[in-house]
C-alpha cells in the first residue's frame, strides 16, 4: 500500500512540475509564506462556490476560502456581476467615487464602532495605520501586542510572533511591548509600569483567528476597562473576524466596542482591500486642517494608489450588503458547527487523541485531546502549538488534499456561506479516511 506522501506525489504531477519552474522565479517557489509546502505546493486553476480545481484536474472542497476572504465562496455571481460591470467603467478613476461611499456605508451599517474610516489595499497596511493613528492621537510611542497574535508583516506587527526577524531594526521593537495573551494582570502591569503606551492591539478571538483562544468575553471586557482607565487606544484587529465572527465581527458577538478596528479580507468581497475605522476623533487625525496640501507636520499622512479602488469598492459593498440582508453567516456557522461536531465524533469513534474547536465559521483541529467545550479551547497555548507542529499534522494536510479537501494552513477550516450538508458530509468522510491513513503510518 502506498504512503500518504507517495499518493500526494502521484496525484499531483502538474503541481510538481510547476513548482520546479516556480522555484526559479520566487524565493521558496511561492508567493505567500503560508502556501509553502514540501515536496511541492498545489497549483489551482479555478473555483466556484465552495469548490476549486487544481492543474491536474483534481477537485477540492475548499476551506482556505481565500485565506478567509471568501465568505461568499469562489466567484459568487453577485460579486462577479458587480466587478464585471465596474471593470468596463474604469478600474481607477484617480478621484473620489460614489462606490467608495457605498462601501463605507455598508461597513458602518454592520459595525457601529466605525464612525469614520479610510481604505487600504491590505490588512498589513490597516494595522500599520491603526498603530500610527493611536500614536499620533495620544502623543505616545509604545504599543502593547499579545504574544503570537498576527497583524500582518510590517515591522511593528512582527514583534512577539514566533517568527525570526532578520531585516527588522531592533529599535522598532523597542516601541512594542509584548505580553502573554489572555492574561489581564500582565496588561495591567504593563500599563501601570509604563505611561508611554499609546495602544493595545489584538485579534479579538485569540491568535490566528482562534487557534489559541482565551476566555474571550471576560478578557475583552477586562481589556476595554483597563485601556479606558489608562487612556490607551484599544485596537481590534478584525481582519479575519470582521463580518465572520458575526455580521458585525467579534465586537458584535462579544458586545465590546474598540476604539479602532482594522479590516481586510471579507471587507473587500474577495478582492484586495483593507480599512481602518473607529472613533471619529482618532481617525480624523488623517483629516486635513486647512494646511497646505504638502504640509503633513500636523496630521497623519495617508496616500495609497489603490485606496478604495472601484473594483474592491463594488465587490466589498456587494458582499457586505448581502451579509446585512441574507443569512450568509447563519449558513456558514451552521455548516461549521456540523463539521466540528462530525470531526469530534470521528476522533471519539476512532479513539485518536484529537479534537476540533472554534467559533462561528472558524474550526481548528488539534491532534491532542482536552476537555474544553469545543468552542474556546482551554488547552495551554504551548500545548496547542506543539500539537500543531507535529509531523502527523503535515500528513493530515496532505492526506486531506489527496482526498479532495484543502484546509487553511495546518489546522483550520474556514467555512463559507456556500458550503452545504453535501460538502460537510464529503469532508467528514475524507477526514476519517485520512485519520486512518495517518494511523496506519504510526503517526497518531
Ligand atoms: C488578524 C490579521 N491581521 C492582519 C493580517 C494581514 O492582512 P493582509 O494579509 O491583508 O496584509 C492578517 C492576514 O492574514 C490577519 O490574519
């Protein structure tokens, strides 16, 4: 009988060939670190709804979901129609447009904490701008960041991640205060010790959209109180959770109002885009004050060639108007709940140590058991990270791909509003077979 790796190689000759060529073009052969895989990553050709196809003609149920951007699945007809229409009217008019106002109104309708906003091209830009706005607004330099929380790849965002940091000046990190996630005392200590703190930024459902969760409602409420007491700007990075944790994001789900929210992914309806929004007096740090156009000494400067570009604007507005008026989140959440229950049943039935946890349409698998309630996992972050690093998880990812299921990163299923009972059933079948194959190889 062939191994998982042998099957992977024999099912994907076209991807193997392309990877050889791509290795001459791109460092690591890939264009996004998460897509790096050995012996080679998969090359896809197209997608529709919850499914996509690779260059060898294999079909996949997709849980990468555009790195979380595709709450409406691939090529949703409403998005395709809006973008096709706009493309004939201009992709960049070098001017303000009605479309950017429609997009902004759609965001504000779902997220009342966003009083004013600016658009960007990515989440990385949004978190960079959020930190700069908080620094400008408070006149202070330091930002508290939680260990392992991901806010993109700019220099400040990389502080405290578990990635190495060549190319980042030490001085940059001198303005970042990294505290353990989930520990209110650590935040209180940092705020009491240091009066130079401008902001605290976090992923409100825990690092990596809930892979490493905490006692969310209480922790978020505690952070809200502490930051208010100390005059510190609270930034929710809702790049993934925005419009996914609930139609109004994690802030709606948990009833905690941040001062600034950063958005990307779903906000732009599957096209490139991001936004920073929040309290008007903070976001207005970008506003012109009657200064000459070239005088940026008293305001936060914000150019950006593709800010609010019309294609992203119509895709984003169309997507968010659908989120507001149709049961998109309800469907995605229901399918995720079914998937999570099914995965946990399989672990139990096969007596393999493992479990699935997560909230809304974000499901994480850990190849280790615990007695959590399967929503906010209570295992230590160290244990979850160790379990996720194991070779069995690499085999799980490949084994699922061999059976037509593509997951996000090493552990996550990001479910869209287009996944149905059929996809969940097929996924569970593939998962059970994969687990059996991993066991046969002695990895679990
Ligand atoms: C929570 C969070 N913040 C920021 C980012 C960066 O967004 P982008 O990849 O659009 O730069 C990401 C990307 O995955 C993210 O998950």
